[in-house]
């Protein structure tokens, strides 16, 4: 019977042909994009205008850009690529670069016989001067100073007498630079919108899809002056970071800026989507006591600095400012203070609440089980005008000494703009610092002896260390025994912790952690709708119900007066307002710390480094802008060597210039069959070839072998040690358009130490979603099979049989699929592999020996959990 593909409207003759079509054409493990209906804002509709702000007809093309291939100030592409590789990637010191250039110059003199010949650059100074001359991305740094202007007495502390220097860029120029970047074309929302996938089912993804943007546009649209303007939310992130503890505990407090129009995936993947805007001054009190006066001074300095840094944007919040957009057109932008990215300590600073209180609502600090009435600036100001500072502090959790920087900008409310922080609130806070530590404390409280408690904790560590490897997942060879935990460590532990504790602690504790994990993985999705938000609320309610076991067992007798756990009750509302927190997480600013702070500091002389760091950031920005501009002009196709050869030797084709070396070994089928202990391997390959040659034909397991293509046992097949799978996973760390690349290993000597044969999801029923769509298999060989003039990519796999969900952890359980004493195996098309799969040993109440080698984990156990927490896309795909 014919089958109809609802995705591409193609008719397939048979079910087998339909399955093959789905694997080949629509094999990404995600549902097809739903048919959605967008309602764009009718007033702030981002009409095109000229450079003077006069509106244009909708069919007028953008002003022409210069597309001439011009490498200036570089002499050629090799000059640019050398500078880019050296300055951005290798980060060679000036002395080492001068030595390298001397050697290159010497070689040039020998080749040409010209004593005046030179390499690409005369010196490191010459290369840096060329970078400084780049006309793109010129965002200069400047400084301003702040000092205390109140009364001075002989007893005034030293920190009040100091002058504090703040380094910043012009925030308006930064906004113009981001908006004019052509890399964001196609991933930029010009108009706030409401998106529906079904009646009553609204979708939330990027900032402009949220209720906040639409509401702001409606408020602004009431003013005729703003009609046709483009709402441009200003996103800022601020987070203090330490670059060195051993050599003086040097701290920096950078501020980053982005715009809410760009899609979340760009903010996570594109280096120019989040720009270093400023470095705040960090007061030091020395040995003086930390008094209330000092703390108030620090917070006032913080907010005054932010207000001054962002002041260039204030006129554009009242009168639209004309800017060029990613599509090349000009539009009248109206700025609006948008979401603020910060962890809890920074949120306390930003909002002016007392430590231990919620910056989003008026719940009491000693009762944070549920959300209270929302905080808003007008209410806070009324309280400050009515009550004295002591009552404000004790009763309302308000620090009267703090005036938030948002009070200097129209329509801005700091309490509304604070966004969920997945990294510090949810992952490092609730999961690692709360639940993991509580489990440890429970074991110590309830074990019959310290030795028994140590044995249980050691068993957890052994199970963590025994987890099979997985692409991108860090291992825990010593379990949880880290001297200092990073965010990546906490994320890694979250992926495998549930399977390690199952059977060692009470069932309700396991289920409590599973509920929290489900909430976290749902929150991290790149797209939400009414149903996923309802699932988040249900998971959170279940978590709140189950966490009472920690009170009952004496681990938390004081209850849950924890601001980070309380913050979870605001997640669903925040997602409705600002879209997915995936694009507004402090992990984005933390990753920017590496490039903007830590690496630039390491490249400095360490003596008064801030000036050198700013100079380095300016050059990095110019190099990135130059690469964007050269790419827009079509000057960066292919690698530099191939491009130059093609320009120089036009008779050669691109294929002839491509390196054809590959990691493939050829073996005879009979030798491979002996190696795999699979005598009928040639018959497996014959069946595989029949399926590839006749994808629309009927297939019967009892067909005569003469009906299949003949495959000789002496034929040679290619053996590969890895395969690359590319699939759509915007919730993960991915490139533009949300595409993620994953390498699957099939290596008998991984790092010359042990065999690594990864497990994968194989699509067996494309009509289903979730776990019924897949079967789990372990790859034993990656093959390339030659038949006639065609080459077919295949995998020899051993199958697992799917059981039911585990009632304790909620994860699916699989067992090795056996036929008597032998594993069930077959040869499958490589295209049927959807993505990698991670299995955890389902040990339950059994104990693993301390010397168990993790490399044997996939061979040693009878049952395995299908780890839906190994990454966010796996959770989205399976659950």
C-alpha cells in the first residue's frame, strides 16, 4: 500500500520505501516544524527607511554595499589568514613572532637571492599595526572616573577618598555594530510576534516571541511618533570573575551587551553576538572592616557606573535612532532596556533587595516555598517614601541605600527584567549545591557507621567512574572528589548522577532528583509551548512534593528557605515573557570571560594589565569584523591554500586540489567475519545491499539467497574508526541554524588503551516519536561496501531489546538482544543512525568492585538505562 510523506508531500510505493525515505531525507531526530501562525505587532512593524529616517516603499532594495574584493589593509588573503591564525588562535608573543618572521624572511632570501626580500610582515609591530588599521569593527574604549562627593572628615575611610576608573565602549556604537552585522541576517526578529501552533497553544523561543516584547511594543505604539519603528531590546550581562588566585587574586568585573532581536542560537554560537561593553571598578577596602557604609558605597558605585555606561542609549529610548540592519536596510530603532543576565548575588546588587530575599517577588525570606506578589519599581518607591530603612530591610527585604540603574531609563523595571539563570540557579545551585550535598548528608546521617557511609559514597563514586564514554561528556575517574567544581563539572555530574544513586538511597529521593532533572532539561529547551510549560509546572510541583523527604529524614529540618530553589517558581512566567532561558543564561557570559578576560589577561605583562587587555579586545574585534566583511564579499571560499592555487593555476579543479587521504583500512570479508565471530557476515551484507538496491521492493526474511546480490567472502570492505553525524539540536551547543556535529567512535584501540564501540539510536519506525521510534544498537564495525560502481556506507551492529521504563528513575531500560548464547546483530545503513546513545549500567542495589574498568561497562551488565539526561537533545528526543 502506498505511503504519503506529510513533510515533503511525496508518495512512496511501500512501507519499506517510506522508511528508507524518512531515514535518508528526514533523518534528524526531531519532529517536523509545526505549522505555526504568527501574529506580528501591527504598529511597531519595523518599516524600512532611508538614512535620514524617511519611510520607503516595501519593495525598495537595500542600499548597495561595496562587494569589490579588497583585502586592505592586508596585502592578500595569506597575509590576513596568517594574522588571524597568529593573533586569535595561536596567540604568539611578540618575541616569538619576531623569531618566526626572521626565519621566514631568511627562507625567502634564500629562495629569491634578494637580500631585501621579506616575509609577510617585517615584524610583530608591523602585523599589529596592520590589524589596527582595519576600518571595520572600530569600537574604541574610553574611561571615566567616579569619586565620592560627600563630606570628608579626618576619619573618612581610604576607600571613600579613592578615584575609581571605569573602562567602557560607547553603548550606542556597540548597538549599531551588532545591528549592522550581515551574519545575523535571517536570524533577526524585526517585529515582536505571537506564534501559535494550535488554537490556545502559544510558542515561546526567542526574546521577540515573548509577551514582554509584544506588551512593550503596544505601549510604545500608542505614541504616533513611534509608529513603524523597530523595537530593540538592550540585553546586558554582568558577572565578576577571577583570573588569578596564586598571583594576587586579580578580579575583573566585565559587562556584556547584546540585542534582543537576534535569535537565541546566535547569542550562544556567534562570537560577535555578545560584545564586551565595559569593565567596572572593583573597590578594595584593604584591612578596613566591611561596614554597612562600605557596602552601600559599593552598590551605589555599581549602579552609577552602569547608568553612565548605558547613557548613550537613553536618547534612543525617547526618539527613534536610525540604524542599518542585518538585511542592509535602514530602520528607526527605539531602544528599550531588556533582559538582564546575572546570577543570584549579582541580582541582589541589581535589584536592591536584601540577601536571602527574592528579587522578583515579595515572598518573605523565611517562607520561600511559593511565589509572592511581584515586585515592581513603583511599589518599591512607595515603600521607600513611607517606611524607615530598618523596616524596609526587615519587613520588605529592601535596601533603601540602593537606587537601581534602571531608574535612569524610561519604562525600565529591574525586577521585571531579571531572567532565570540556568547555570547558577538550577545546575550549580539546586542540583549540585543542594541535592547532591543533601544526598551525601543523608547517607552520613543514616548509615550505621562512618565506615558504612564511606562505602556507600565510594560506591557512588565507582558508579560515576564506570559510566561508558560519550561524545562531549566528561568522565569522573575519581567520582565527585574535586577540589573545585566548575559549571561544566556540575553539568557533567547531572548527566550520570541519577543512575549512580539508584538503589543506594530511598526511592523518593531518587524520584525527587529525577523530577528536578526533568524540570531542568525542559527549561533548557530552545523552544517552548503551552504544553511544555505545563509539563515544567507539573515537574516542579512533583519536585516540591518529593523534596519533603529531606525534611522527614533530618537533612533539612529548617525547611527550604533557599532563594535559588525559590527562583524556580518564576521560570514559567519568565519564559512566557522573554522566551527560552537557553539564550539568556549566565553560561553565555561565563564563556565570554574566557576570550574577553582570561585569555587577554594571560597575554598581558600582568602589570597594570587592563590597558593591554582593552587593546587586545579592540584588535580581536577588528579581526572578527574583517572576517565578517571579507566573507560577505565572497572572499573566503575554501581554505587559503586551495583558493590561492585555484587563483594561480586556473587549469586545476577544486576536486584535484582536495586532500584525499582518509583513515580507512581494507580487509577481506572472511577475515572480518572471523574477527567478529560472525560466519554469515557476507550474507548480512548481501541482505543489506538488497535493501539499498531495492528500497521500494518487498522484503521477506525467508527469501532465497539467490535473490540477493552475490557477495564473495574474499571481497574487501573498508573499515572506518569513526563516523560523523549531523543533526538539528538547537538546545545543545551548536552552530548557526542549530546544527550539531557528533562523532561516533568504533575503535579497537582508543588512545592505544582500550576498545571503544559507541552505542547509537537507530530509526526503525519513522512514524513514531520518542523511544518507540528507535532501537538501541552498539556499533561493532563501520563499513564501506563496494558494489558495482557504487559505494555504500554501513554499520555492523549488535542490538539491544527495549524493556519498559524504570519506575524509579523514569529512564527506559534495555537488555542485550540474544539469540541463544549469541548476540542478535545485523548490517544497517549508516543513514539509519539518528544520533549517539548513552547507556548507564542498571546496577540498582548491586555493588561494582572498585577496580572495575569503565571500558568494559557495555559488556558486563544484564540491563542498562537509556540515559535521557546525557544531553538536552536526548531528553527532548526520548522523553
